[in-house]
C-alpha cells in the first residue's frame, strides 16, 4: 500500500478477556479520527568533552491518544462525553403532577415529563377541585417541550395539579457514570486502492466533552478525546501489542 486516503466505520464495544471485542455498536458517520503517539524521555548530557553532547536517552513513558469527531448525536454517543447513565422513560400518562407554588399571571413552567404533551388537564387544590380553562386560565405554550404559561389563577387554590400524556424519551444525567472505557474497532478502506484496513484499540477511556455546542449555525458535531490504556493481557503477544494494532493487506 503506497498512496492512501482512509475512510471507514468506527465501532465501539466491550473488551472481553484476551483482548477480543463484543457488543460492537456503530457510532455512525464521523468527520475525523486521529491517533496520536507520544513518548516522554529523560536525556543525559556528557560532561567530559566540553561540548555537553547528548550521550543517552531513557524512555520514561509511552502514550496513545485518540481524537474522534462524531456526527450523530445519539444517546450512545452523547453518554460517552457526558459520563451519563441513560434512563429510558416510557410513554405514559401522568395522573396528578403537583406544579410549583406561588404561580401568578405570566408565570411559565415546564412539566416533569415534557415530551410531546397531550390531553393536558389542570386542576386546583380546592376540596372540590376546579378544572382550569385553557385559553382563560392557562396556555399550553409548547406541547413538544411541556411549557405552560399561566394566565389567571387569582380565584384558584394552589398548588395546581396536571394530568397529561407524554411520549417516550431518554434522559442523560451528567456525570452519573464512571469514565467510559470501550474497545474501538475501525473497519476501514483505502479509498485510493479499495484495499481494506483495520485498526484495534483495546481499552480506550474517553474524556468528558471539552465543549458541547448546543446552538449550531451549521451541522453539529461531537468532539471526543481519550487515551488508549495499557492492556496487560495482550502486551506480551506479538500479534496484539499493549495498546492496539493496525491490520494492512499483505505486501505482494
């Protein structure tokens, strides 16, 4: 292989014993994937020649770092940089959600399950509950985001209560999981020649997002970084190595 320009599918999975991957998930399209190799050294300079020439070098550390920019904002991809434990909320009905106290005309609130709200009914806390009139007492300002605007509650007993239906959604609470570690497998192709290439990184530990752009003038992306950790089980195997490996077509 001489001239090259790589593309390919990046799969993230779980490392099994012996350095093999399982439960691979395709991360979708990505704009870049870079691996950075680095060593830190201690240099010695001799003291007898009068020129202080470098006489020895000792390698102190070796690191393999990864920069990966994803284009798909899926729960799987987002949780990597948010250190999140996904919580799946099923579509359901809410019977009696208590709204905040002290609401006045103009107050705007968000329901607890704000995913495409339908069949919304508000009542007050009177002994014989009064049902609020939409358009007179409140306005469902945004059904897809669960935003309610209060118009008039002067004659009502607070707290108000909400009954409604909502769609399923996934919650990603920040920093509720340990730093994620994944097996990375690149199933690649040299677009110049059509030859297949593959790369394995056995233990990639991801850093949290440095920046997550929430307002995008153009297509949004998820910039991930991380480090390939030393794998003691594969380190002594000449076919595997301590961090990862690249597989290329055999030279003819």
